[in-house]
C-alpha cells in the first residue's frame, strides 16, 4: 500500500479519501531535518502553508510522486525542484476562494471601525466611544491588486457596499474588469487614488516587495492596506514605519514574510490602526473541507495512476482536454519511443506534426507525451509528464511543432521526425475508430501495424525469399512472430519490414539478420 505523509492540519474528509488507497500518517510540526529523514518512505506529501517543501526534502523523496497543497499558494513548495524530479504538484485553486475573499472584506470593515481594539477595550471594562470613530467604505475607492478568483469576489462584494473599484492586473482583459465594474489602471495610479488597497496576487519574484517604502510614499495618508495574499509582498519594516509616522491610515495583515510572525516584529507593537491575524484567510470549516477533498482526491488519483485535475507543473494538461487527448497521448508516447530508437538516441531535433482532426488540439500535451516516449529509453521510469520538457531541454533537444489539418488519411494522426545518432528517421501513427493505435508509416514507407512490446524493423531490398529467410532465422532462435508487414514504395525497390514479436530478440540475432542478402539495416525496438 502506498504511504501518504500529511504534515499540516487537514480536514478529516480529506484523510478519509486518502485512507481508501493508502496508509496515511499525520505528523505535523516537523522540522526540515525531520522531514528530510522520513520523506524517503512516502509516495505522497499533503501540506498547507505550514510546511516549507525545500529542494532538500524533494531530493530526499525518492518515492514521492505527488505533493498536494490543500490551498492555493504553492510558494512554499520548490516547484522547479519537484518538476525536475518528476513529482506532480497539485493545489486546490478554488476551494478557499470565498473564505479568503470574506476574510479580506472582514479585515477592511474591521479596520475602518477599529473593531478589534474596541472589542478589546470593552472586554477590559472600559466604555470608550471617542477613540473609535471610524470611516465608511461607501463611495470610497478600493484598489484591488490582482483581479483573479479572490480579487473578483472581493470586487463583487465591495461593489454591493457602494465602493468605487479600480484594479491593477496586467493579465486580465478590459472586458473582464468591466464586467466586474472595475476600472483597470496602472499600479502607480492605484497607489495614488485608493482609499483602500487590497492585495490578491500570488507571491512571485515580480510581486515580492511590491508595496515598499517608495510605493507607500505615493499613497494617500488615509489609505488602509489589506494583505490577505502573501507575506513578503509588503515590506513589513517600511509598512510599520509608515504607520507609526502616520503616513498611511491603517493596515490589516493576515500573512507575513516569516510565519509564525517573529515575536519582536515591529508590527506587533502597532496600535488600533493595524490588525493582525495569524494566516486565517482559508480557515473556515467550509474551505477546509473543500480543499481537503479536492487535494486528497487528486493524490488518490495520482497514486492510482490517473491524472490530476489541478497540477501546477504539468503544462496544458487540463482535465477536459486530457480526457479528449488521452488516446493520442498514448500514440505520441509510442511514436516518440519508436522514433527515438530508430534515430539511435542522442536526438538533437524532434519535429512533431499534428495531422487531421488532431491539428485542432492544444499541441503542448502531445509534445510532452512524445518527449516522454523519446526519453524513456534513456531515463526509464524517471521521465514522466512532469519533467519530460525539462529533461529534453537539458539535453539540448530542439522541438519544432507543425500542424496540417488537411491530411485526412485517418481522423487524427501524428507524424514525428527525429534527427539523432543514426540520422533522420520518421514515424507516423494514427488512431482507428475503435481507439486502436496503428503505426502507419516508417521512414515514409507505408505500413499498418499495432505497436507491440518487442518489434523488429528492417530496411531491405524488395526481393523474393527475404521474408522467408528472416522468418526461419527467428524460428531457429525460438522467437515467435505475432504479425509481419512489409512496406514499399516501388516493386523491387527499397522496403521496410516490421515484425511484432511475442518474445524479446536474443543476443546475436541482429548480426545474423544483417548477413541475410538484401538486408541493409535491422533494428530492434521495445515499446
Ligand atoms: N490568506 C490566505 O489564507 C489565502 C491566501 N491566498 C493567496 O491569494 C492569492 C490569490 O489567489 P487567487 O485569487 O485564488 O489566485 P488567482 O490566480 O485566481 O488570481 C491571481 C491574480 O493575480 C494576478 N497577478 C499575477 N501577477 C500579478 C502582478 N505582478 N501584478 C498584478 N496582478 C498579478 C493574476 O493575473 C491573477 O488574476 C494566492 O496566490 C495566495 O497566495 C489564497 C487563499 C487563501
Ligand atoms: O490557500 C492559500 O494560499 C493559503 O494561504 C491558505 O493557507 P493555509 O492552508 O490556511 O495554511
């Protein structure tokens, strides 16, 4: 039974799903060293924001197939390291959207009315109404940085509160912003015009320190900033200083550069103009059930050999597309494997041509599948859909993708050409109506054979007796032939022979085949 390590608190609903297919160990609060020590025995790791999955942990995880982040942000996972090692990283892109958006809205209103401090003072026996005269959000300008899932939900609610909305997000369309009632502006203008600024962007190298001293200096002295996105997007020291000096109106933070927040952080000593929560954006019962189920299902599926629906490091493999392309991915993998062997390894150029109805599809998964096949001789099970592109890049394999929808011999077919140690070789394959795969062309010789585990290819002169000789030679080595096909362009010209074999070819037989008069070349291929 596979083993799953759950290293952060996860709702029982997720653990129940994992338990159907794996031994589940919940061990929270482990140090990096402890994780490095125990990770080799696990097939999957399930986390939230509390576990930092470092390169060291990933490298030690020799059994690891999947890292599941029960939430959105994967900035605590070294995704490039996982990709290189062929480990799928999945998250739950929508499971906690509402929770995070509602937390940001709660922070905005609480900040405007000093609710945490007012509450604290009443509980401490006071009745102070003078100190807590707040501000209304109605008709104020809310600047939303990041108009994705959470930002959009915040926008809809803020609209209902009567706020004016402006947004900065270089990756969304004017139409989308318009639809949300938001005016798209540049970042500078957002900083200058906003009465409230709320952040809903991922932490990346571009967004780190986005709100620094320089940005703070552009803002209104009354601006209130809400960060329920990620720590490190705001320069905490600069923010604390601006608040202390009254250069901005307030800040509500849920996330911090270092979590837990340091005991001596200058943020902790701020007054009623600052609200701090301990990364509670996703902490609702509903969100925790959603993300736990979403990610546990994906871990279960990957452990069962099925694809994950929200992998962050498998390009282009979205569930709908995947379902449609699945038979073609198998075809691409078989053909990649075949052409790689025919080209004799050390492939420097792979041309992938999508033909017929296949030409209408996203080529990226097909190319990845072809590369996986191509590299599988060298890398065996170490290559998968996650790392095939990186491995190919590291080996300097150039890729050319083309499409030709007009080739309609079969509904959809795929043509691969590889330039390798043995020169240029090409293969074409198609899917038949019943989903069966056929190799339909090798080095431009038409054939029609299903791929099988053991295959023998020859290049020879089309002449009487050659097929019989090969047949009896294989028989003398006790190799059973499942099917045989000859492809030729002209009678008594050059030809190819493809044999599907039930048994592996024994040592030495290729040399014997090469001695048969008329044979120019012979290759064995294992798919
Ligand atoms: N506090 C908490 O507990 C939670 C925090 N989060 C954080 O919220 C973030 C956003 O989550 P979603 O809305 O679900 O993600 P999303 O992917 O739907 O939206 C992110 C938006 O940011 C935009 N963006 C990316 N780089 C940008 C840049 N440099 N400047 C401006 N916009 C940029 C993208 O175009 C996208 O529209 C997550 O990455 C995560 O870090 C998410 C859930 C809970
Ligand atoms: O989903 C996210 O990005 C979050 O920040 C939620 O973090 P958490 O799972 O509550 O530790």
